[in-house]
C-alpha cells in the first residue's frame, strides 16, 4: 500500500495472486492470528515454557487505510505489524498489533515479503534475524526442512527439552499494558466537535500529545489525527468505546499503537 499508494483491497488481491496471502480465505493473514501463532512458538523457545493458551492482545491489518499510511509518513512514521513477546515482572506478555514506528528504526525498513526477528537478551544485547517470510520459495524450503527432520527422527524435543520440563508461567494483565496511541477520527465539520472529543479523552484520563485537523469543507467533514501520551490498554479500550457513540464522529475510528523509540 505504501509503495503503490493503492487501496487495501486491491493490494490484497495482488498478494493473493503472488502467493503471499491465502487465495481463498486470507483471514488469518490479516487479523493477526498467523503472527500470534508464531509468537507463541517463539515464546516457548525463548523462555523454555509451554505454549500458552491465554487471551492475548491481537489486532490485525485489515482496518488500515491508505490515508493512515500517508499521515504516518508525514509524521515520520511507518506502520508495521509487530508480534512481541516479553517477560514483565516475571509474567509473560504476548501481543500482535499494527504499530507506528519511527522511520529511523531498523524494523521500520523491513519491506516487501521480508520478515525480521529481533531478540533482546541480557547481557548479549540485540540480535537480528532477517529473511523472506512468504512466497513459493521460502514456504517450500521451510516445509522440506520440517519433513526432512521428521524422516531423520529429529522430532523428540522440537523445543529443545521435553514437555514435562518446560515451565508454566503467569500471564501479564493486558489491561495494564502502557502505550502511546495514534487515532484518526472523521468528524462532522461543526462547532463544538473538538470540545466534545477532548471531554471524552479527559473522561478516560488520556492526554493528547499532538493533534492535527484537516478540514474538508466541500463534504462538510474533517479528519482529526491525534497522538496521545502513554496510558493503559484498559483506558484506551474504554476511549474507543466512548468515541463510537459520539454524535460528531461519522465513521469507525482508526487507531494504532505508537512506539517512540
């Protein structure tokens, strides 16, 4: 979408023809489920634990519009789907969601069908693995590798240790996750709109860091882009719910998490 400036639906059709998305039902390619499955496996490998079945934070890419990509570009960001797993206060936190990332960040420059895994370890620091993640070649290679492992008998401990020696772990409360947000609202071009929206943000204890308003006088509407200060996932979910019932907002609010580093 970024390189062609084309719509989500048109780009998806091309991706299906090229074999980068499932041709019949690309649901799991779009809603984050495929990425979350990989995150769960990587968690088990990284932290020597059993594959989790907990309720994870999962948002997909199907709601991204070309206007969000254009605005992000003007703000010096790119939108990327990230899968993240980490231990916070001895609790596991797995999540997948579109994220605004500064263009200077390494992961922001992983494009096309390239995938990257960034591993943060102590005291070793950061390690990056990068390669193609879709298409006939990479898929066939991965499949043949698995089949050959099975034929060779290398299947006893696929996670490096037997199941009963992998540990269970407590799960981090999603509602406590702190993050900055990007939101784009399409509103009626009327007096009192910004005041009404600001009151909803204040009610949910969320403060606004940046606000950009682009009026469309011809169609009597306006696009309002907001970047917030860091706040909890619980407050953001309540905010989105409250915004959906506001009389001035004319379509579903687009929102993504934002990483400043």
